[in-house]
C-alpha cells in the first residue's frame, strides 16, 4: 500500500479541520430563523413523513395526562442545521425520598446540548429545563399509577414536557416548556410559573385541598447533577419547613 504524500496529508488535514469546525459550530437562533421555522411547519414539502407515521402509531398505544398528544406533521429536524437537535429526556425519583416522616417525589425534563443551546449551557451535556418536587401521601409500588411523565421534541427547537403525580385525594398536573429564544414557563394545576425565576418548583398539597408552592433558582443543572442537588435541597432548613408544615398532607 502506498504511503500518503505530503499534499495528500495536507488535504486530509484541511478536510478534517472543516468537518471538525462544522461539528462544533453554533447556530444563532434569530427572528428570521423563527419565521422560517413557522413557514416550514405549514409547508407540506418540509414535513417528516416517517415521524408522522410513528406518532400516529404511538397515539394508538397510549394516552398521557394532562394534555392529549396530537400527531401533527413537523418539519424535518435537519432543516435547522447540523446538530441542531441532539435529543430530549426525563427522569426523577418515583419511589420516594424522606423529609422527616414525609415522602417526596420529583421529576424533570431535559434537552441535550445542541448547536443552538451550547452557548447557554457551557460544558454541560444537557440542561434540565424543569424540575418539580412534590409532597405525597400515595405511592403505588405495584402499578406505579401514582405518577407519569413524557417530554417531546416535535416542536423542535422548542421542547415541552408534561406529567402528573397523584396523592390520596388530589392530583398534581404539570407541563413545562423551553423555546429556542429561551422563553420558559411551567403550568402546575393552572398556576403559571415563569421559570426564569427558578426552574425548580416545590409543591405541598394541603389537608384542606389547596396547594402551596415554592420556586427555587439554581445554576443550570444536568442529569449528572440533579440527584445530588435535590438531596442537598431537601436537607436545607427552608425546604424542610416547607414540606413539614402543619397544614400539609
């Protein structure tokens, strides 16, 4: 086999450098980007037919709360640019954490770092854009009927998730979203939260059927950070006071 010549090596180096630069490029989302994405959503020539077929099949198998999932056609993700989408995820603790004699559950939504979000989240592999921590008196360890959640990317480059927690006499329904323009809100049982004031929401159902909330500001967290962060948060005096109040369930 012939050894590569010096010119060949130079060409390969240039190609590698160009490819490397493309892989690490940043997409600046602008009003023009937003407008084009809006037009693409209504232009059938841009739609991803494979995703639509899959979403229609998914709709036959499950129904999620609190908002019914609709199979809308969506533009092909790669129209936004290289690495503009890298995936979404969710997680939490659904078996229970203790604060005194009380049980606490939590869930979260995340979006993986991509060419649009990388300048906001630095060296994190992803960003958790919403966490809800709930006091409960009901955990179904057999069927896990006490909780559910999902996060979807079909609004890419905007992301939205929803879920619920059931207590013995109440239900906590929630939805939250993060947009490419960094707008971010959550709704919990029809209370609206601006997540710029804190992406972590604490909920304490009351014996009289009402609810109490607390909003927590933090640095941007990833799925590598969240478990330790929540554990530390639940040890803080103000958090313990919130969850151990006499009026709580």
